[in-house]
């Protein structure tokens, strides 16, 4: 019984754990970028460390189960390495420089909505508006997106929390000024779309290449190489590549091991059974965690709009997860539980009795003939 309960709770526990790791990534990355580390260099170090950490596990644990690499899978990996490590991380870090950590995590809550739309377009996610579970997913996605928009557009009065200081006023006033804030929002949205595309393509690739650790290692390796090409063009000063025993070393280690290596592996593990929308539906939790941690560590004040938006997002999150849980339960239920067996006896002119057994499905469609038995 305990094993069965763990299998049911496992996707939720793993996905919630990812949000705690992502919250730490936002805080550590913000501190590191504020101390002058180049964002292109951070991307290269982050993915290179993740690839080095994952490589030994992939070689040992998946040496017998790793499928053959094909050109199609390799091209998928190249695109994945460009979408998340290069586009998403690059534009998210750039937008974070112009705004703040809590604002970036709030805008990133558009990821579930964008992922749901892309999944529907490519027929990965099926929607039947007549079904309650589909209605819950659609409404929950819209509600979550609305809560994220509220957090991004409405601040309201500041709420003083232990750990928040008045010295954050200068940072907020400077970061929210003029075109920089609007430009930062645009950069974050570009990263958001790239991240959503990454989720959808990863859910497709992991089915063709079901070696999760090896796939994560390949993605990080491609991301490091493509990111290095961009960094060498954008940053030509050798001093930008220097690291020390401070946040310049902590940020690549933490983001590489936790936010890239472990995250890619766990995402692929959960997506095998629950799909990309289920994984992204928990992203609003990260926003709430970042808002709390930023008020203590980065001295960012928590506003009333963030609290209201957090409650709205939680409601939408529950609706999406409920709809996905119904999808999963229906797909794993036995045929005997969901279909009603029916027998139709037919008597022919010569006395032969034909017994046709079919099944009536839940949508009241005509029974499908499964087999026929003949009795004298």
C-alpha cells in the first residue's frame, strides 16, 4: 500500500521539489548578476557543470538501456539546447537585470498557459470542451495567467516583513523606471515562450530517447557549446570568465547541478506519465517562494498585489492539476471498469445461436464488436 501511495504522490513531490530549487536559482542568480558576473558566461558555466555532473551517471546507469542516437534525435537535442540554455536563460537573466527576481518569476508563470496552448496546437494535449476536466484545465490556465498578470501590473501598498529594509526603495525606483522596465518585461516574455517550447519538445524527445540522464547530459552539453559561441561573440574580455570563492562560483555550481542537471532529469521523468502541462502547472509555487525569499535576502518589499495574485494563481493551479489528474486516472483505468460489456444474441433460421459480445463506451456510441461465439 505504501508503494502504491508513493507512486501516486511521486509526480507531485518531485515537481514541487523542482520549484524550491528554481526559487533558489532566481535568488542566487540575481545576487551574482548584481555583483557583475556576465550572464553569457554564467550560462556557459551552468550548463558545462551540469553536463560534467550528469555524464558519469549516464555512462554507468544507462549503458545498457541507452537507445541508439539517430539524426532526428540529435537535431531535437540541438534545438532543446538552444531553446532553454541559450534563449530562455539568456533572455530571463537579461530581463532580470532590468527588473527584479520576484517580477521575473511572476512573469514566468505565463509558462503553463503558453505550454498548454502550444500542446493543444501540436495535439499533445487534447481538449474536449464538453468534458469537465478539460473545462477545468482551460479555466485554471486562464485564472493562473490572470493572477500572474495581476502580480506583474499591480503592486499596491507595500507590506513590511521581517528582513525587508528601506534600502530596497532605491533599487525598485531605479529598476522600475521608464523603458528599462518595459524592455525587461519583453525579454522575460521571450524567455517564457522559449521555455514553453522547450517543455513541449522535451516531452516528445523523451519518448523517442527514453534515457533521462543521458538526454539531460546531451541537452546541457549542447547548451554549453552553443552558449559558448554566443558568449565569445558578446563578451571578449578574458576577465569576464574569472571566478572566485564567492557567488561567481556558487551560482554556476547551484544552477548547473540543481536548476539544469537535476531539473532536466526530473522533468523528463514526470513528463513520461503526466505530460508537459502537469510539470508547468506547478510553476506558480516558485513565484510565491521567490517573493518570500527576495523580501528577506534581497530586501525586496512584498506588495499587496503579490499576495492577491498568489491566491488567484493557487486557485488556477488547483484546477489545472485536478483536470490533469482526471486525464491520468481515465487513461490508466482498466477497460472493464470504463466500458460496459454487452451481449447480443441472434437466432438464425437453421437454429444456430450467435452470441456477439461488444462494449458500450462512456460516450454512448455504438458498441464495438470484439469477438463472436457460435453455439448450437
